[in-house]
């Protein structure tokens, strides 16, 4: 036997998952196998979530310019980093066929450095729809890209996301809790509409510069001045 050669132990995926925690750490297998293992169940959960909000999503797509007589002036970017970028790439051809518009997968890392060039390369009349893919939902690249894009092209709107656990994410506004009521204060007087994404029914009061608007929101909703 050649003493210079090392024996490589081949483990099945099930055996890797069953390894003791200390051995997973020693082999550098602590996180990745478990992440791969849970993916099929998370796909089903995501499908059910999208199915339950189908009406909201269809309305959002219509408001984005899809579903009309012609979708030619809509440009869709599927954004993600690493493996999430591959998700966008796998959907590109299907969405081009179904939505009948320009669709491309763009790595979020490219958008961080070349956003102006990518936006201005499209015709001036193009309506941009960006869809971000992320396993965590709040990866640095994904969140930063969306925030940078909003700062470039959306000056008169603000956004509030209310998670299932009540966690708040905001842009261009501040939010204060007043019991069960959310008080929203736009950051600038130019803001004339607030987009609210609420996982459960939530009462929202928006303090625009000229008036106050109040609505009970569930799903995706614009509140205008």
C-alpha cells in the first residue's frame, strides 16, 4: 500500500446530517448540510404563503405595469447574491414567456457598484420591477440594493413592512406604536404615499404634511395623501 496516499471516507448525506455536533464542527459541516436539508420544506412554505396572498400579488403586478394590453415597457430584474442569484437565473426564461416583457437576472453585488449604468441602459420610458431573492430575507446586499434604488428613483413614497412577529422595517419614514395603532411619519414633506405590507390586520395612521390618513391594512396596500 502506498503510504503517501490518504484514505478518503465517503459519507452519505443522511450520515452527514446524523454526525455529532462536535464532528460537524471539526469537518466544517455545521451549517451547510442542514441548510440544504431544509430547503424543500421552505419551498413548500413559500409556495403556500404566496398562494394565500395571490390576490395581493396580482394587484401589485398590475400596479407595476404587468397584465395590461402591453408589457413591453416593463423591465424586470431578478436580484440575488450567490445561490440566490441562481434562483433568478432559473426563472428568467419562464417569466419572459409568461409576462411578455424583458426579464433578466442581475447579481445584487453588480447592482451595488453599477446601479446607475444598469438603470440608464434601459429606455427612459421603462417601468422597473425588481424582485429580490434571499434565504434570510434581510441579507446586507439585498437590503442595501433596494434602499439605494429607492433613493435614486422614489422620492415621493415611503415604505413600511410589518412582519408576522410584529417586527417593523421602514424606509423614508418613522413609525411609533400607540397601543394597537401604528403612527407613521414621513421623513420628508414631498412624500405623498405610503406602501404598507402587513402580515396581519393592522390599524395605520399616516401623518402627511397636509392631512392625516387612517386605514386598517392587511397585505399590500398604498395609503395616499
